[in-house]
C-alpha cells in the first residue's frame, strides 16, 4: 500500500520541482510586468549590451521574444554570451542616473 502511494507521489513531486526550473519568455514579462513584480523568474538568452565594472554591472538579455535589462552585483557578462539568469522582476529602477523600466535583479547566472 505504501509503495503504491509513493509511486503515485513521485511523478507529482517531480513535475512540481521542474515547474520552478523553467524559463519565462521575456515578452511575457514585458507584456504583464505587474504579474511578475517581485517574483523570481528564469530567463535564457544572448547578452546584447553590457555595462559595468568589477563589482557591479547591468546587461541586456535577448531571448528572441524581447529584451530585458538585468542588474547584477558582480561584473556583467560580455556581449554575445549565452546566459540563464534567475532573479526577481522589478520596475522603475535607476542606476547611476540612468533609468531602466522593467528589470531582473540577478540572484543567479549561468553561462550556457
């Protein structure tokens, strides 16, 4: 009996865990930023612009559906790099006198 319950739960738990790992298309975030505000998202794409120093940076990611700026507490990746970025969505951010609309505050980044 316990084995049947366990076998029934494994696929459900696996699906739940994998749902959190998926990427969100940038156009979905930009079309409805209030839906994603302060929610952690994963986006994947190519860096099209990159600014920053050794301690912080701002870069733009393009996934083919749209472009979004990412704010980082570490150096920005180089233009042309493929990345997967995770972090909360924010709006109306100003960095060094420059205003950005909807952005992602990077909490994790991986090269692809």
